[in-house]
C-alpha cells in the first residue's frame, strides 16, 4: 500500500548530536502547528521523520536499516506504510541517492527543514519532495515560537563549521559557520523560560565561535544571566581555538553558568593533531585547560576522542592515553575513526587494522571510565543543587542533573522542574544517589 495521503499523525526520531535533538523538536513544533498530532509510537504514525546523522558510517547505515524496519513493522501492524521523510545530515549528503536507494517520500536538509510542511504536502500529492538548499536567509525566522518544553532546553545559536578537520563531514553537510542574531536568541531564550525551561544549553557545532558584531558567547551568557526564572546556563560543543578569555572569565563570574566544559581534543599526539588539521596542539590544549581550571577549580571537563586516525602508531596512541591521565576527564566520548567519503582523511594512507582500532578504543575507554568513576566518587559527601528533570524507574524516584552534568537519583516529593539541594551519598560509574537537604529558592 502507498504512503497515506495527507498524514494526520507524525513521529520524529532524531539520531546523533544535540543539535539534531533541537532540530527534531523544531520540526515537531512545525508539524503540530499544521494541525498534525504527535505520536510517541513510530509504528502508528502516518508520517515518520528520521532526523539523521552522517558523522560515522555506522550512523548512516542505521538510517537505511531503520527505514526497512519501520516499513515492515507498519505493514504487519496496520497493513500500510507511513510516509517517510529523511531530514538531517544524511539527507544533505545523500540527497537524490536516498530517494533512489530507499524510495523515501521526502528529503530535507538541516538548513531547509522550515519547508517540511510544504514538502509533505507535495509528497501527499505524489510529487517529488526534495530540498537540500542552504539558503542565505535563515530558517529560524520561519519556525513557530516555542510553547512547551521540559526543565532543560536546547537553543541552537550557531550552525555550521569552517574548521575542516580532515576526518569530518560537518562542514559539507551543515555548511559554513553562521551565528544567529543576538535578539533572536534572547527572544527564544525568554520564550523557553516562559514555556517551562529552568536550564538552557546553548548549542553550536562550534558554539564558542558565536559572534554578533563583535559580541561573543560570554556577552550572550551575561545577557541570559539576567533572564528571571532561568537558573542554569550551559553551552556545547566548544572548539579549543575559539575558547577566549571572556568565556573563561565567565566561568568564574557568572553564577548561573554551570561548571562543565565539553572541549574535544581528538588526540594527544601532536603529529596526528596536525594531520587532523585541528589547529591546536597538545600543549596549547593543556595550557587552555589550566586557565579554565584556574577560573573555575571545580569545573568538570569532557572531551571527544578518535582512535585509529590514518597512520596513528601505537606510540602516538599512547600519547592520547597519557593526555587522558594528565587531564582526568569527568566524562568523554570516544570513537573509532570512520572514513567519510569526500573528506581529506579518507584518501590518506596508513589504514589502522580493525583489531588495533578495537584494542585502542577498549584501552582508551577503560581509562576514561576509570576517570569518570573517580570524578563521581569524589562528589560523594558534597552538597549541590539538582535540577529535577524526569521520573526515575522506581516509585517516588526522581532524576536530576548536578551542576557537573551527572545524573543523580533520589526519592523526593519535589516536582519535575524544581531545584533542590541534595547531598550526594553514593556514586556509581554512570549515576549517583542523593538525599534531599532542602528545596532551593525558586
Ligand atoms: N565541532 C565539534 C568539535 O570539533 O569538537 C564536534 C562535532 S562532531 C559532530 C562530534 C565528534 O564526532 C567529533 O568531536 C569527533 O570526535 C567525532 N567524529 C567526527 N568525525 C568523525 C569520523 N570521521 N570518525 C570518527 N569520529 C568522528
Ligand atoms: Fe567537524 Fe572539526 Fe568542525 Fe568539529 S571543528 S565540526 S570536528 S570539522
């Protein structure tokens, strides 16, 4: 059976980074504004939007297997297939190819998703519906305003990337670095607070490169600090080269700015960093962290790592391990290098065999897990504020985030969205337990 004409229900599934989560929320708001009803069950939806990630080959292949699975499930449970829209970076990178390979109804890139309702309308009439343009005018002005969000909300302030790390597809799929204007961000932040947010995480591929006519991210953070009802500010992901003095100082001066910094390094080897075109060295990265720690001694540090970049030797990998030992990350993400078509690294010699790649990832993750467990253990006995975000699995249990972005569970009669003061009483590798001391002032 063909896709339903004029879908009435929809489901958006986002893969990959937090910016995709944000885009997924905005697409859902767009479709709801058209009168469609959101459904939590992809198998029951007339329209399924897969908001995809292209960063590694595995993420891309998952999209194709998901399309097949969704269709099969829908045929079995309701005797027909939903309309399928592919959004996100796979849509941008594969374009027409994805229509040929998977017969999807709609393809829309990350800079064109404000056109999703129109594209769905076209597909419903049986017309071609593909839009991977990167228009000069921003999509943001064409999106409906924020209405209902949870206690912790994302706000994209910067998109795209001009850094061209040799392994990365982002500059090709998300386009050049663009900052959203100051006032649009302030307005959206206020709307998010009015809609229920107590915490806002500013998002960007290189969020600390945000700029509006000489004003930098720290100026924006200072302005958000003055929004009544907003209790916490975070930002991610930062690039070491865009970490300016004002932003470092903000960590010392702005109380609402949480003590957490995600600052990917990728490798501890100077030679590999050069081959990656990272434009920071091992030493400049470490010196930067010293300055950040001097400004905010309790800051929790996080990073991204790639193992098995072309030509990486065992000794160069050992330099990554020694950097990890030196920094002591509170948490981190680590990946096996994945060659991406069209990137310079994909054409480099020195392919690292799969077994060596697996072995390095395992050793790196063991070191990162050890440090995460140590960071968590060191918070036991500390008092801190939690923002309660969702119910836990057990009756009466709630889960909140500490200032250092740790998940903490506790039993409390407080409500989701409350800020409460707790003592951390127990720590595991991935989550902590807390006991309520008192409700913090709203
Ligand atoms: N702009 C951010 C930065 O440079 O730190 C990160 C953006 S990227 C979406 C997230 C992470 O994916 C990168 O930090 C990197 O560790 C990883 N990544 C990117 N391309 C990759 C590749 N080809 N293979 C493996 N990991 C990759
Ligand atoms: Fe990709 Fe590098 Fe840009 Fe990050 S800075 S998005 S890793 S090209």
